[in-house]
């Protein structure tokens, strides 16, 4: 079969299944370090711009990070309507904090990340991602363990966002996709609060992790909802799960949402508006049916294990 002209000599091979590899062409390696918790690359890719890669897994990149961070943050904030205190668990590059700070009602955003070396590298090398969010007077950065932090805070947060790296066994976060962790998040929420977790791929052959995570969140919260966003750099549409003791509006009126965003945020959103939110909240039939039929719950004794990691390949 015919080939194509390639412009990259350095590649990151991300293993997305036992049968599939996503090769990211890299123009420049900006930073590398193996921290006590994980292996970190910051690269400039040929197609998607700067990117953060942890343990061989593509975390986010300039080209389409808004398709991840906006639904991660704003679905829960819109459901709440006027969040004052937001807790971000994980969130290394700072883009999740950036989005939370768009809400005029927000008085405080605390970001808890276990790996200070990753955060420092992102502050230095990925200003396009955080856009000064760490310098905002409403932002508090805590380098520490999310579980320990949650144990110290109850009935406090209007929105809790779990923006953790994928639960691969070698990484620091696989135990933070479990019923016990979600129960800690529930206790830390203020009355009327909303919790959201990044919940893996939702493409049909790869949706089992997402489906089981949705069922695990449902074992803790009275109301939950699954939704997804198209991320080309992830080689799959990506899923999220929102949970609350409050009802979740799955048929939001677009005009009402647009008016809310105009009145209560500083604007600048690239993905989320009223029409987009309505679409996000009404996902495909196969996924809804799979979640309704799922019985497995992830626990500390039997946590999820995400497939694979990745390697750097120099073609020269």
C-alpha cells in the first residue's frame, strides 16, 4: 500500500489496547524526568502542539485540550449554577483550574496533586495550558495525597473534580478510581454539590472501564450521569461521570444555559454552550445500555487497571 511523507523522527508509541498503538510524532523534547511517582515527558508534537505525557500516556495537548477540560469542569459547574469553592484532585498542567476560575462566583480553587515535580515542570513549560491560573489569588496549590486531603475536609466543596492520570498499575492513581475514594469525595461535598471524574475511553471496543466506573459512582451517589467528548489525540472519544445527591438535568435548555454562562462566567469557552451541553448529556444508546446492565464495582481490594503505557522511539 502507498506510504506517506513523514516529518517526525521521534515518536511516542502509546499502547491503547493489546492490538492498537497510537504513534504521536514529536518535533521536540522539551523536558524529561522520572519523578518518584511517574515518568514525565513534555514534548512539542507535530500536529497537536505542546503536550504532557505521563508514564507513556498522553495527558493533554494544546491542539484539543479544551475538548477535555471544558466538559470536565463546566458540566458540573452549570449543574450547580453558582459554585464558590472548587476542589481539583490531580490536574498537573493547571488547565482544569484555569477553567474553574472562569466562574465569577468562584472564591477559591484548591488543586491537590501528589507530584510537585510535574506541576513545576508544567508551570515552566506549559504556560499555554495554565494561562497564569497558579498566580490567581483564588488558587491554592497543595502538593500531597488526595485521599489524605479528603479525610481532612467534609461538607465543604460545591464542585469536586477528579482529574487524575489513568489508573495504570505503575502510576500513582489507580486506587483513586474506587468506591472508597468516591465515598470520600461525597463526604467532602457541601450540600447541593457535584462531583465529576474523568472516566476513560467510551469507544465501543474500549468502554468497559468507563462503564464500570459509572456503576461505581452510582454505588455512592443518588444521581449519576455519563457523558463523552471527542478527543482526537486520545485515539478515542473520552468519558466523564458526574455524581450528586441532587438531580442532574439531562435535558438542559440551550438558551437558559447560554444566559447562565454569559452572566456567570468570564467567557472564552471554545466547546461548551447550550447546544453543545444538550448534546453532551444525551449520549449513544450502546453506552447507556451497557451502564444500565453493569454490576461490577471497583474497590480498593479490586481497583481498575488501565491497559498499557508507552515508549519513546527514535527513528533515526
